[in-house]
């Protein structure tokens, strides 16, 4: 069989790097970066190269648990049995007795996004969950409150800025998050080459901090105070005038909020020397183009939404909101922002959760409540759960609780290619075939791309697929549920399922491109953008750098929304009264790993050279005080649980802080009772609490967690 090359976009993270896949004898044999790709220009990281190994443990077909054994089923049998059980449970206990949960990897497959929404509609349940409440939800909520739409996400214009301030992010490893900017090493080198400065604010000397002009080792959870200090400096220097989205009333509130936070006061809570704070403030004042960018270190914090808001406020006060070199907004080829306005789906707060009364946003419940919603008895309890690419045991806070809850379900069906910590407890596993059999379009990541581009990739393989891809599994489930509905619902959802099967996600995408900003409205002076145009452009189409969009979209900026105003005052009061951690305690933060940075890549095995990526990083002074050295096992305890991990002693971490990677196994659980021993695996989420969430967004608090560390003698 002849060899050929296929251009693709990587589907493992937000960077969406362009790749070239070499196919020989019907199988992918090599993956390399596409130098002609309009966005990534040849860059590709280790994750995409692992696509060649991803089939090693992939399940060949549907499985049903029978006792402790797995039994193979046909696709028709599996879908029919799951559909019948879902319908039976809903008829007996109500629509909300069934829940659905989408994991992080689903966001990188446009077809799964589209068909997943249709499946959710047909299920008719209010119990919808996703990885958002463990990840970027505070950014979405902040955009809804400030700009009127959760999808209007500010993007740092890294390629044209003079000063880049990064708070709680490590883009050299993440490739950007809520930011699609492949090739970060090159982009940061170019920033410095043109005389720009890079400042990283992080308790750990991350890979990005190592190349920064200034690294500020902040105390975890105090980012909001640092931002208030910078805002205080701007106001004191008269450089925050009203106008350009800032009213006199806004300035009065910001002056009140930041009044006490001069550089000396900020130093006491952040541990950043006052001189360095003043230097950063002066840099902000003197640079014409500057931008502040914050990510997981902020979004996982105890005041995540208020801190994300302060980032936007800082960019606004410096005149860098929706401005070249500042925080800008995309104009994607599929205009989800315009579509969401038409469908009135711009992100709204819903009914608070039944358990704990946590906020719900965008039609989803906070993931922190899922285990308790299953275990709580009575009307409204979740009795069946469908997961799509979600390894709950390794991601949800207080994983002991989710391990306790999942076996209590009458039905757990997992759309996942592997047996992992979560799917091993399922009644059914529905494994999609390799992602190389599906087409690709960066639907979601185009909302946060560094340039306005569009690229469509055909499947890498020509031959008929050996099974269904992700969206086809969801479509089969939707059709099965639609057949079982009664009355008017039966008519509506059967017609919906029929249209979905006939049209398919590819034609939905084509229609969205035609009605987008580069589609038929431009027919007078250029060929409208549709899939036929993109198919002819293997490396994508570049529509140029970001341009100011807020006025074009007629967005009314609310600089100080009332909910955030209240939360910001609460944050200042709480942090102002906070002291050092309790005697002997340390503050736990997370970190990313290069290869397995989400549940879609958790099966990728770290190499021996990356041993440190799975260990607890401690400062040598903290390790020595506890009789620990690199390679020792340590007992890490929180108010929620305790685990055992191996230690790496490093000066890269701030004293008083320890770090574990999130979303993956890093150590062992400890058996209780007589004869203490170790059980595995265990992740950092064992130590986090399911009852601590951001007050506005309902997102989980996964950083700045108080822990104690002692030597494990077992």
C-alpha cells in the first residue's frame, strides 16, 4: 500500500498545533510539525507524537460488566441496553435522576461538542456536568458579567505586546490555556528580541519563570492582593482616567477597594518585596502596550472569579483592553458568540445545586457536588450517569467520595477508549476508535486563538473505520433515547435524532462557516468561506492578527458588576485577616505535566527523565525540617484525606509551599485500621475538599490548600 501524508490539527490541548501524519499500510507511522501551518508554523510538542502509541491499551469494542468480568457486546446491544435502562430510571425517578458529564478532551472535538449538546437535550436532565468547574469556569463567568457573554474571552496579544505579566500559568508546558498560541518558546523569544519584558508571578520557578526577566514568588492565594496593589499604584499616579469603559463611579469604588494596598501592605500578604512590586507598577505605567494574563493558578484559587475580574480591570485601567498588544478578542470563522446571542445561550446562572446550594452556571452543576448528589437519598438523587471522556476519580475533589459514590449508581456508562480508575467501575464502556479516523476543526479553541485562522482536517485514514468515533456513539445514544420518549417529546426528539443522522456534524459546521464573518456576507468581494475552501487549504486560512472587537460587537462593558463587587469586598476582608499557614502547615499548589495534562492524555506514560513530574516538590529547608530528602516517601495530609508520595527537594519552589501535578495519579492511598499499608493510585485531588468552591462560579478550590507533610515510615 502506498505511503501518503495528511495534514491535521492536534486534538490534545488548546494549542491545536498543525501536524503532518505519515500513513503507511493503513497505519500512522510518523507525526511531525507542519511548518506551513498558519498558526503553529511547525511547532508540535510530545503529546501529539504519542498518538502513535495511543492504541496500545485501546479497547476494541463495547464491554458490559458481569460480576467482576467484562463481557463483549455488539454496538447495537450496548446502546439498546443503556438506552432502555436510562429511560426506565427516568420514568421511575424523574428526568433529573440521570446525569451526564463531559471531560476536558471533548472540547477539542467539534463534532462531540455539537452532538453532545443534542444528546443532553434529548436526555432532558438538569444534572449536567463538565470539566469547566475544575478548570476555566471563573474566566467564563467573569466574561459573562463584564462583557455580557461567557464566550467573549480576552486573549493576551503576546505577539505585539511590550510587557507580558503571567500569573499562575506555565505556557511553556501548557502551550497556552484559555489561549491557543502554539510555539510559545518562539513567541516569548520574539517578545524579548523586540525589547519587551516577561514577568512571571508564581510560587514555583516554572519552566516559563526560568526564562522570565523577573520572577515574583508569590504566596499562593494572594494574587488578588498583588493586583489591587498594582491598581492602587495606577490610581495614585493619576493614570486611571475615566472614559474608555471606566466611569467616575467605577474609579471611586476601585480607589476604595485598593486604598489600603500600597506596596508595603501588599508585601506582608504576598511575600513579594515592595521594591519589586513598585518596579512592576512602574513598568506597567511606562509601557505603551502591556497585558496581564492569568490562568489555573488563579482559576483554582479560593477567590478565582474576583481575581480574574481584577486581571481584566488592570488591563482596562492601563488602556489595554481590546487594544493591540493588550487583551483582545477573536473573530472566529464560526462565530459562536453571535450564535449564542441568537439562541440566548450567553451563559446564565441557574438553580443552585440541591446539595450544598452551590452556584450553577451555563446550564451545568459544579463538579464538586456530583458525589454527594449520587449518595444523597430521596427525590432528585442521581441514579444513572453517562460520562464522556471524563476520569472522575482522578479529577474531582475529594476522590474518596467519588469512589464511594460511583458503585452506588444503578447505571454507569462511560464513553472512553481505555479502562482507567473511573471506567473500571462502570457497568458499560463504549470505546471510540482512534481520533485519526475523525475529521477535525478547532471550534472551541478558535475563541481564544492568538490569530484569526480557520483549518479543517480530513480523517487521516481512507479505509472504512472499524467502529464509531466519539460523536457517532453519542448520536446512537440520542437516537435510542428518542425512540423511547412518549407523546410530544417522542415526536420532537425522534425528528431531532433523524435530522442529526442525515445532516451530521460536518454539514452543521459547513452551515456555521457560511453564516460566519467570512462566509456569505463577504460574497461580493471574496469567495465565501465554507468547507470546500478549507479542504483546498491544507495548512489553514489566516485572516490576520486580532483586531479591536468590543465596539464592533456593540458590547457594553460593565467594569464593576454587582456580584463581583460584593465578592471583591469579601476577598479583601478575608485576605486582610489571613495570616501565615497554621503551625507546621504548608500550602499545596498544582502543576501541569508535559505529556499527560488532561484526562485525554492520562494514559501517556512519563519517561524516566520526567520522574520529577510525578513527585511532591518541596523547598530543601522544608524537607530538611521534616527529615526528608529527594526520593523519600512523605505522608501528605489535609482536612480531607492523606496520601503518600515521593519527594523531590528543589529550590525552584517557594519555602512554605509544596506542589503536586493535578489530574493524574502521583502516589498512594493509605489503608485504614490495623496494619497500615499503601493502596494505589492516588492523585492530588484526594487532598482537596468538595465543599470549598468559588462563591460566584462554583468552581473547585484546588490551589492554596493547607497540608501537613511528614516522613512516611511504612
